[in-house]
C-alpha cells in the first residue's frame, strides 16, 4: 500500500486497525478465550492442546495471508480476517464441547494470523514511511493501555469477549477508511536481506520467549500476580507505562534507533526475569520492555513492505517464541540464569551481524 506522507486518513485508519487487532490478541486470544475454555475443559493437557491448535492455525493463517496479499484488495482481505476473528469470539461464547473449543481455537488463530500479516504487510504504505514508528507505537501502546484499564482487565471472561468484539467492529469500520493505495517498494538495506531477516527473527524469537515465560510465571504465581496486577491504581500505572514506553519507542524508530531500542527492551525483560521475586519492582520494568519490543515487532516487518516478512517473523518469532516461553515456564516455573545468558548471546550476536551488514553496505 502506498500513501502520501501527509495522509492522516490512512494513518488514523491503519493505527486504529492495528490497535483493534492487538486488543483482540491480548484481551481475548490470550485471556478470555482460555478462561472460557477452562469452564469446559479445565485440565492442563486440554489447555496445551488448544494453544497448540491456535498456534498452528495462526502460522497457517500467516502463510495464507502472505500468499494472497495484494495491496489493491488489502482492505477486503483485512476485513475478512477480522470477521474470522469475530466468528472465533462468538464461537467461544457458544462452545459447549471439546470439539467446539478446538474449532474455536482454529478460528481464533487463523483469523489473528491472517489479519496481522495482511495489515502489517501494507502498513508502511498506509501510514507513510516517516510516521511508521509513531503508528506502531501508538497502535500497540493504546492496545496495551486499554487492556490494562481496571474495568477491562478485571472483567469476567464473557464480558472481555464482548469487549473484544466491539473493538473488532471498530477495526472493521477503520478498514472502510483505508484510502485507495498502490504498492510500496521494499526498502534498501541489509535488514531485509536474508542475513538481516534471520538476525531479526532470532532477536524477536528471544524477546517473545522471555515475555511469554515471564508473563506465564507471574500469572501462575499468586503472590507475584497479586503484587503485579492487583488494585486499580497499579493497573492504571501499568497502562500508563505501556502507552508512554510504546510511544517513546515509536518516535525513536522513526529516528533510526531501532537497534538500540530493541537491545534496551532485552535488558529490561532480562532484568524483570532476574527480579521476579520482587514483584512490585518487576511490573514497570517488565511492562516497559514489553511495550518497546511489541512496537518493534510491528515496525520492523511493516517497514519491509512485503507480506512474507511479517509472515516469517510472526510464524517463527511470534507463535514459536510464545510456545517456547510458555513450555519452559510450565516445566521449570522460572527463567534460569543460564537461559538468560544464552539469550543475551543470541541477541548480541544477531544485532552485531546486522550492524556488520550495514557497515559492509556503506563501504561498498
């Protein structure tokens, strides 16, 4: 999708759709759906199976979206993906059996994967390259902040599903505001050459893994959960940190500071893992790290302006990293120091590889 830099209609529509997809993912796919499913299939094995179905469907939806993507029909493709997401939420509210839950998990994952790749594949052309970081930070920051509002965060699962449906409706309305656009040429630079793409996939895999493991441990440790997410004041504080950190990151991305900001998000997440025993201290550190890397997880593939970039990043780093993080947390109930050291080596190595690619390109 191509848009003039001053096209605020495209910026508002694209940012709104991005926020809607993120709210659906955070509030429904990660929370409400699983809570509703536990009332029918409460066992840990059943939960693992549903999460696996959702992940496989998400990967499949991502790949399909990349194959069928075309900027001239992006709004209709995105609308279709959002409708599948909505169908998944409705199915979750009506599900009464394990089979129905399995179908619901597939709908949720497929709709989410398809919608995300479709939007991110054309976001740069929609909002303009000079404001892409701001759009990524604003969309993700607003979504995280909204989901952390007390009335939303503490709502029953059924109500959260209803809220997610209303937000999806807003996303559908936003797609109607997409301006008529054409193709955006891919950016020049090593970040989107094979070596750069592999490096970024590795970095995001580590970040999603750390985030998923830390979040799972906090959510399943009553004392940590109580200290991190209890009380309206703490939730509002967390929402504020989410929004400000994401906006700061987005502005930095537009100024060419993607690498340093992503490195900083790793430091924040690793620090949160090391301080898990100090729940009150962990929350702002963890929240800031999550917001920064989440904005980067939108900005980097969106800047590539090619649907296969977000498809690969989200299939491997997103769904794969989440599975690795949750799996480790379930088995160990902690993030071992050795795994943090290994993660640090991967991040430093990948970012160094990226910098060498940039330096080599400048010399030539």
